[in-house]
């Protein structure tokens, strides 16, 4: 009995979304698969980390597991052993925790014969996310459950786009630790120092997001890539990029990517490169690996 939780990438608009500007998010066809079976106690094992946490654990994974078990519509549930195969780097801006939460919720549902629509799965996975992030926006768990490509505006439901074909991304992992809290604070300081310039940057990002939505719906990969590059330049102006991210973006473009940028909080974590063929994807992965970093391809949408 298994369940899937998708990873996610922010294509455009991260950080600006905090100030009411739309962002475009994409669910990845790579994430977490969880299976559940009857056992002597309810426990979650995560591969490849080799961790195991029961509902009696005070660690975050144990508390998150307890939250979704207690919130289940058919609670109390019988004891279940859950195995999760995680194919996303943790803490890298790809929604790993939300993907685990959605996969676990779906595995629990399968185990007890409960059929739930994506919206219900996402809502119950929010209890999982609160353990890790306190007051999450709801973006990660929603994308993990629904997939697709969507426009997100803070405080409003997602608007899913009518996409002609999935986007192909190569994701490069700098393996540099990143603190979302610190990056958000850095952007806030830019706003305090020069509010007029900050507002101009917000309006520029808003224009990029609006045009990217049209390009994605039209299937214009080259235009989407160019808009991603422009968004990266604005994020770099807020000092959210790093030398490693810049190196990976440059190498990706030189290898044929339509565009490349950081994704998520910045200050480390992952970058994304938009590609349009197997040959370009292979070339971009090789270019990133030649710099000593890990990379993988993932469809978005």
C-alpha cells in the first residue's frame, strides 16, 4: 500500500511572493514514495537516511507522524509500519518535508481503505508541515499533493495553469546549507535601506511572472528560460545567490539550457536549469557534475 508526494520547484517569484507578488511553482515528477503495512507499532522509516521514528518520538519526524496519524478521519488507526523512499535532497528548496508528509498521508489512507481527493490530502499534510515550519504558507504541501504548474499569491488558493506539455528541468544541488529565515530577513533589509528601488524590483518580478505564465501556457520554452535568467539577476541583486549557484547557472547556460536560476530561499540549496531535449539535459548534467556537484533531471507539471 503506497502513496506519492511530489517535490516542487519555484520557477519564478520566490521572495517577492512574501510581498504579494505572484510566484509560479511546479510539482516535480520526483519526490517520495511511502508504503504502509500492519505492524506492532506505528513507525516511519526513511530511506536512504536510515532513520526510524515512532509516534512516541520527540524528534520532528516522530511529532509530524503523530500529527497526521491523530488527524486522520478514521483515527484511531491500527499500528502501521511506514517505509518512505526519499528521492529529494532535504533542506534544499525542493519541498522535501512536504513530499514526505503527503506520501505518508496517502500511505495511511491506502492502508485503511480511505479514499481522499488531493485537496484533502494537502490539508491533512499541513499538520505535518507545521511541525517543521511553524506557520507554513501551504504552497509546498499543496504542490506535493496536486502536482502541475500553478500561480501562487500569498493568502489565496493556487491557480493551476493549462500547460501544453511538462517542463524539463535539470536540478543542481550546491549542498550548501541555507536558512530561509535568514534569506527572508536579508530581503527585508534591502527593503528598509532603499524602499523605492525595492518596489521597482518587485514590479519587475511581477512583470516577469506575468509574462512567464503566458509563455508556459504557450509552450514557449525559450521565452520561459529568458525570463528565468532575468529573475535570477534580480535575486542576485538582493544577494540571495552564491558563487556556487552562479557557477552552476553559467555552466548550464553554456551547455545549452534555455535559462537557469536559484530556486527557493537561495543562499545555497538548489538551482534549476530549463532544458528542451535529452541531449541538452545530458549536457547540462555533465557540466554541473564536472564542477563537482550533483544533478538530476525532473519533469515539472
